[in-house]
């Protein structure tokens, strides 16, 4: 009897030992499974976001040759004032409407290296009713056909009655109707050199910045979208 009891106890001990060993053996397997599932469900490592490069700082503060210094300083002040609205500060255009339409008064200026290009540009018929070749007055009134004074932001391109053109957004109270008035940059035959040679002055626009047809692409290439045009008579 004692022998049987001892044998039974021994068998119970072996079973208990086996169960303990089995449970110990199961734990690493569950841990591995949990780790595998966790590895599958875990999000991928974050991807580094490229840091945008800062806009070039305006380096040129002296008026290029052919641009009146006082007007150039006014344009830079306008660029500083509208800094947040103007995306790019590396190049600007200045329309000097104190000069006659027979003069290359539309200046494309690189503010990083100081280079510039000047070309003819027409003013609005409402700004020169007698067609003298000189801008007499500015106006922001709809249907005035006049040129407006102030800073403009170059916007998107479209194709209209003058071919490829660029919309402008007026940034000042003196030209904030520009978009509604459809004041744009476009090419026109009456702003070509041939018209100047024939009449001694350019034709007139309806308030738009009309440049010679052969010069239009150069304007688009220099300005693009998000840059400033400054128009004034000072």
C-alpha cells in the first residue's frame, strides 16, 4: 500500500513538473507571437520632411542704371510693406509713368545681382485722354480705362482676347480693383517698336500693362507668379 502511494505521489510529481515545464515552454512562444503581431501592426518610422529653403534676401539697394533712385526706393519700400503677400522677393518690375510712352519705362530688375532690362509699356487711355504720350492721371474706378498706381502681385496666366496674359492683384487702396477691372499684363501691337517709329509714341491700353508682343515672354520669364510690379509717377 505504501508502495502504491509512493508510486502515485511520484507520478503526481512528474505530472506537475511536466505541466510547469510545459507552461514555461509556452510563454516564449506567446511572447514571440505577440512581438510578431506588434511588429506588423506598428506604424512605419517617420519620414523626415524636407526643410524649405529660405527666399533669397534682397541684396541690391542701389538703383540700377536707367531707373530713377527715388522711384526705386519707393518700390523697395512697397516690397517690404507687402512682404507677406509677395511670395518671391528676388525680382520685381517697376513701371515709371513719369516718363513718356516713347521711353523704355518698364524695368525688370534682379534684386540679387542688380541686373535689369527695360522695355516699352503702354498706359491706359483714361490716363491720357488726348493721347499726348504722357500719363496725366491715375484712377482705380471701374470702366475708367485708366492706369492705377501702386503695388501689384503677379497671379495666374490665361488666354484671352490679347492672347496669353497674366492676371494681377492690386495690393494698395489705389489699385485694389485691378482684378475686377481685368487689369493684366499682355502683349499688344500698339506697344511694338514699329508703332513708336510711326507715331512717335505708343498706343493706349484700357489700363493694362501692355508691352510689345516680342517682349511679352521675357516679362513672363522674369516675373512668373508671386512677384511684384510697382507702378508710380514720382
